[in-house]
C-alpha cells in the first residue's frame, strides 16, 4: 500500500530526548488502530482486482471454446456450419481420369463416368524460333584442329576436343558425338559440303532441350569454326534481353515508331524496342485480353493461350507495321474444345473440366475409353468424432464453471496487509493468497445464469426438427456431482448419424429463418431473440449464450457482453471501461483521501508529544533554577 509517510509533514521530528519515551513506537501503536479502516479498504480493492482476474479467466475459457467450435475460419470443427455434418468418403476407380468433391447439397451415392473429351483452351504455338546455333563465317578446320570448346546441354557441361587431324564436317560431328553421345547434336553447313557456314542444333528425336556453346579456357576453336562473339551462344532466347536485341537475333522488324504493334482479342498493345521480352509478356498476361503468353527455353517456342477453356473462347491476334508474329512463326492455331463426359448414362458438355452435377463436383483429368466409377459414402466416424469432441469440450467448460461457482470462499483468508506480508516468506504469502482467491466467485449470479441458460438451450426443441438430443444418444449425466454434463451413447449417436444425417445436422446447425447468422444476435430485441432461439439449432443457441457474455460488440441496449461489462477484456475497449475497473478506481480515490487524513493524524500525534517534550523541558529548567536558588 502507499506509505503514510509520503503524505506526512516534512518537518524533522525530534522525539523523546527529554521525556525518555519511545515516541515513535507510541505513535506507531496509535496509528495501527487508526489504519484499520485503510487496511479494510485496501483489502476490498484487492478482492475487486482478484474478482476481475477471475471473471477474465472465465471470459477467456468461453472465448477459447467459441473460437474452436463457432468460427467459420476453422472449418474443420465449426459446429455452426452444415458442412461439418456433411462428411463423406470419396472414391474413384481412377483418380488420374476423374475426381469428385462435395458441395453443401451432395448426397451419398455411386455414379458412372465416361470422360469423352477434356476442355482445352484456344492457342497459338510457334515452332523453334532460333533455328539452332549458326556461325557467321565459314569454318577453318585446319585452324580449329587441336583446340577445344564447351557444349552445355540442359545444364550439363561437356568438353569437345578436336583432333589435330580434323579436316571436315564429318570429323567435327565425330568429335561432338564422342563428347556428348551420338544422336544428340546435329551439325550441318549452308553449302552441304563443309565449306559453308556451320549450324549446331538438337538432333531430331534426341529429346534434349537447351544447348549452349562457349569457348572454354583454351579458346580458338569456336572462332576458327566461324562462331564469333564474346558471350555464350545458345539455341534459345534470353527473355531478359531487349526486343531490339532479340529482333536482331530473329530478324523481325519494328514499325515506323520503333514499336511492335499487336492486337489480341481486341486489346491493342505497343511494345518499344527498349522493353525486354519478359516485360512484353508480362504486360500481355496482366491485360484484359484474357490470354497468357510464354516462351519455353526447352522447346525454343512461344505459346499464346486463352485463359478460359471451351469451344466458344476464341483467340484473335494481329499485328500492324512490325513483323514479330511473322518471324517467330506464332501461327499454329488450335481451337478450344469443350469437355464432354457421360455421367450415369447422360452426356454433359461443359466449357470447363470441373463442373457440378446434382450437388457433386466432377473434375475431369484425362480422356478414357473406360467407364469410371465414383462413389460418395457418408463418413459416419468423422461426424461422430466432431460431435464427440464438441461434447467433451463442452463438458470441460461446464465443469470449470461449476467449480468456479461452487468453490467455498473462506473468510478466514482475507487479503494480507503490508504489515502481515513483512512477517511472512514469499512461499507463505503465495500459499495464503491462493487460498484467499479460492471461491471468490462462489454462487456468482452471472455465471449461475450462464450455466442455467446453457442447460435449458440444449433441451428445448428446435422448430421444424423432429429429433431431440436424447433421441440421438446424448443425455444429461444421472450423477448429481456432474452437474449438467452430457453423456454420449456412442452406438445410438452413430446410428442416428447413419440413418438420419439431415436431422442430426439440423438439430445442431439449423439457422433461424427470421434472424439467421452469427453477427446479429446482440442487435436483437428480447422478442426477436425468443424467435431466433426457438428456430435455431443447438450449436447456434450455445453460440448466442456465449455472445451474451463475451461479445465485444455493443448491442442495441448499449452494452457489450455481461462479463465484459463486469470485468472487461484485455485488448478491447472494455479493458478500462467496466464495473470492476470503476470500482477499483473508486477505491484508489478513497485510499488516497484516507492516506492524507492518516498523515494529518500522525502529524497531530507527533505535535502533541513534541508539545509535551517542550513542557517537560520547561519544567526541568524551572526546577533546575529553583534548586540553584536554594543552594
């Protein structure tokens, strides 16, 4: 507690020098009696703080339960969602051909599927655009003899050593085959007799992709073979290069303004020569044209594809003034096609490979001449596990609340005063305060009402639902000590789920027809709440009751949840705006006022004893004077 000394007079006290009395001890004893009301006030404040902590612990446990079972972002355990009770085991005779998934209207059953055709998107495909790696001068085999160069194929590097006796194209091909393996790289020349300009490209049917030719450490061979340039030579484009550089490589021209002008699906584009190929493709892909343009280094080809599949999704492209399309050969057009599948004997045609029939989503993966069988079987065990988990955690919550209000409060263990703490060890203080906190919410009206509302909510019938909690194997424990805990007959619940799944789902998750949802409950009048409660499932009722106590929203009555109004919640505006915080603040004001009064009282006692000391000193002086006269 705050010391009285901080409020007392700053005048230096000189006590007991004449009388010989221990004035400090006398005043301290007098003040002990005076401080009794202060100690009681500080104990009241401590009890209010403990009660606030206890309420907040209850609020936290309620919120934890609500977050687990009444949260749409937690789809696996949300008891308010119909999908929680629509658990199925999905099977397909061949997942690589067709897969299925559920919707809220899915029903158990078995179906046959024949995938006749997959939906495809319209596309333009080019052939290889670089046409291999070409020399820019005739080869000098004599000069190249005895040297080496490097070949990198799909990331793996090879050294090609040229024999000193190499004289022609055949010798060069032999050296390359020896280094990388035959049938991978094909070498030709423009004249056909080894006297023209050489070209290196991947051999037909080789299966290889990217080729890079470089001089290596020895150098000399490439230049002698007619391949000039200081950098690597490749059979694919560097998409980070500018369109100007790529234009030089592929031979396309720009329009009079130095741009490439394209129109794709009625969207006009202009690409300057300073843009990179990556930037060009990115602009196309991010546009409203509804297409994706890409370049494959492995295949050395461009692909322009419509973003949507189906026969009705056309792809139109044209060019004005420049020759980009002409030179890259983007002219191999494939029209889009619709998906076609025969399901349970009925043929369906759709523009996409994923579509819904009678509440079941079919995802077509591959065409097949064989009929596939898919099945949807209710997963009774999964639904049982979710309800069982909910009931178990509900029982834990009920048990905790019952313990909180039934713990006896021992009035012999009051909050310790500072004087009492000074005479105790830390362990003794901790043990004492734990006992002092026990039962602090004994028979609390708000928590008692909360428990009663939960019990009532679970056993009142749900409008339009023919079944009842007891009829699906969930009853209240007959053991009085359990105080409202639920007991599950697993076999009965499993049978109810298997034979009447819709009723089980409605019993828990049916929404009120008049006032449905999860966000309006605090804004309903009492009459509207009665209607909502009668129409909604048990999970919604429990949710509503928890919101009555821990909602952070201000309702139409101007209040938040009952427990937040009492004790607040950390991180919410109610943390400092609640009944107990106001009460604690009031106690602080009273304590401050009382400390000031006690300080005045202490000063008063010291002044009295100081006056006595002065009087005694005067008497002593008079006696000394009289004795001196008599002598």
